[in-house]
C-alpha cells in the first residue's frame, strides 16, 4: 500500500478541537516533533480567532519540548497523562489550565484497553522505517505505542531519517491479553524476547507520512557533584555488603534505575565497585551511564522502554550498532515496568525520592505537598515488587533551607511497606524488620543532614503515644515554617 506524504501543517489540520491523541516515545526518546509544533501553531491561530482548541494527550512518560512545551505554551492541552517534566506544562497543571491524572506507568496502556479513559482518536508515531503492509520500525522509545496505534481511529507517521532503519531488531513489541484471558508474561531474564521486532498497524488507518530529520530533544544530564557521587558510593558499598552477607547472590541480580544525575552517579559507582560483578539491567529508561558501563564491560545487557541518551551517546550507539544492538532491547512500558516481571526477576530497584519522612514514607511527586513536579513515573511499579527497593535523595535542598527528610511527608506516593533502604550522602538506613520508632532512629542517625538531626529527634520526642509516634499538630511543621519564612529550620517547638 502506498502512503500519502503530507506536511506537518496538513497533518495538524486533520486534528480537531477536543480530539484525543496518543503519542509514541518515552521521555524525549522516540517522540514526534514536527506535527506537534504545527498543532501548537494551529491552536494559537484558533485561539486568536476566538475559537476553542484543546486536545487530550496520552504519552509514554515525559516528552520533548515539541510536545509538552509547545502545546502547553499554546494552551492547547485539555488533559494529560501519565507523566511529564516540562516547566511550561507544569505551570499549566499547577494553575489548573490543564487537567492531569498521574498514573503508574505500567497501567496506562491497559487502562486505555479497559475503557477506563477516553479512547484516542489519533496516534502520532515516530518511525525509523515503515513497510507497505504497515510494519513500523520504531525509533529510540516505545512507550504505549502498540496500544494507542491499535485503539486510535487514524494514525500519523513521522518518518524520521535521523534514526537509522538498521535499528530494526532492537525492539520487542508485545501486548498482553486482557483479563480474563491474560497468561503469564514469559520474561525470565532481561534478554528474553517475547514479541516481534516491529509494530504492526492497519495500513488503512494511516492518514499520512510526515518526513523529518530531527534529533531527540533529550537535554544533557546535570553533571555529578560531590553529593551525588557520595550517594552513588554509598549505594554501591551497601550492595557490596549485601553480597558479602549472602543476601544478594554473588552473581548479582538485574538492576532497575531511575533517571537523572543521581541515577547516573549510582550506576557509575556500581560499575567501579570491584565487588559488584558485571550485571544486567531491566528498567524503563536506559541512559548515558549504561552505555559507558557496556563499553567498560560492567553491564552485559540492558532491557528498557527507551534510549534516553544525550545526543553524543545516542550517535555513538547508532555508529556502533554491531556492538550495541546485541546488548539492547526496547519494550512497551507495560512490559518494561510490569510488576509480575519485576517480582520474578528479583530486581534491585533504585529510585530517587523528592522527600522522605522519618518513618520511611516517600513523596515522589509534590513539592511541599501541593505543586506537582513530574509524576510518580515507574517508581511504584518497581519498588513495591522489587527484591530490594532502594530510594536515594540528597539530604538537603536550597542550600539547607529544605530538608529532604521531614517528620511526615507532605504527599504520600510510596508507603513504608514498600521502602526497604533509604540512602543519602550521609549514609544508609536499612529499614528491613524495624518498627516505626526503630526506623525513625535509623533514618535520623544515618541519613539526615546534621543541622536537622536535633530538630527531628525533638519531633520524635513530641510524638503521641501509639505504634507510630506522630504528633498531628506538628507533623507538617517543617513545611509550615518554610511557607512562612522560606526556611524549614525550626528552633522552637514550644507551640506544639
């Protein structure tokens, strides 16, 4: 079947106010870029003419600026799910200019299939290649693409020549059956393939091909510093001690790691630790540190949902596909983040906390309890089901005006029941088999910044009688003090 080549503007003109769009990609990897900028321009023109124009948006996770940023600045987002990290979109969400429903990333595709959420009218997919019978070779991210391509009424393809068609074979596309017909997902090691290396779509649904040659919009990661390097060292040293104690097999276990400078520092430290053998990765985001560790021989294989690499790192992979392709596999996120597989493989899960409390609860999403930062992402998919769930965070922020460890988290994403280990630059709190009071002492003594330890011990002494000694009048005193003074450091508990 011959597909019609159209411009980005022609593609945007097909989309109507109130339509719902599902996008390919995961983070800024594998996301469309051209049609969405044209769609933002269309929205601005419609608004200038006094016409309403907003669309609903589903993505794999966060996106590049050409989706979330452009459409947010054009005030063209009606609703958004499941995860974002763009400043302009964040402003829209926090000012209620767009509705946002945060979701565990493993759940979105099946929620769409179950009919829990509005069905997508359109799928916009970035491709490295497409055959006449509708076999699509995706680019550097998969996300929810198989599900939205099947559910959408029409499909627009961005054929992006920046991504070589020789990446064919790097993807493993698989959609599970829905209950009551779902069987086990047969992944027993990170390198197992269970699907096909292409996305099959109905050719008759393709409305047009937009040809592009555009790099991913993955920004450079913040360089590591003394704090992140120390956190990485503490994680690697802890895992090394677990191997020596016999609680982790000497052959090690697959690793899931979050994204960002802390995660890169942790992976780098693990690769440098002589007690940690070369390991495999089963995660959502494959980032620069993984490529480096592969070249050093410290990572044998990596399965994920996206190659969220800086431009130099991605171009290195593309220039050396014969080296990297046998060691990389990209899957849909309901497989990369699947709780069944995480539990079966025995993942060591390492994620970053925005805020933790002294009893081991984690806030991953809301600054001071109200302002959405990014979203829960895949951390819940993994930490609840991991062999060992680790959360990391620098102990302070804003030059010490904020303590990342507080009496009670201002928003709860992961409860104490899922969190096994908390690590900051000051040390490691092992929460396994400890009561709430024991956890509090472990966290205060080992993870809290020195200037906040006395305050948190004072709070613990204020705790009301009971199994978890919270003081409800003082539980959010750190946050209340910051809102009033711009600094959490509280010297007088007398009013509590």
